[in-house]
C-alpha cells in the first residue's frame, strides 16, 4: 500500500494573455478571441542530424488558422 501526504505547492505558472501569428503578425487576445486562439496551430520539433533546419535546432512556429489554410490550400483534404 502506498500512503500519500497532501502538500500545497506554490509555483509560478505562465498564463497566456495573447498569441500572435508568426506569419500575418495578427495578435489575438486569449479571453476575447477564444475560438481563434483555440484554432492556432503550434509547430514544434527538433531538427535531426543533417536537417535542412540545422543539426539539433529547436524549431517553433505559431500559425493562425487563416494563414495555415492559405499555406496548405492546394494540399489539404477533408476526411471523415
């Protein structure tokens, strides 16, 4: 049997207030534009050995739904 003790921890957390698209640079308020901010796409990955992005590079990009649709409009398909 595992017994637990309850403890209160106080930590600092980052709470987002707005998010900006890295393509169009439009900023959306997290509280006022809830549907827009929920539809943001966050690309995060690390480049591997020989990657065109650079060996072991950390890559990040935040894209609004409108810019993503514009970028991939020729390539995406809607599936059931």
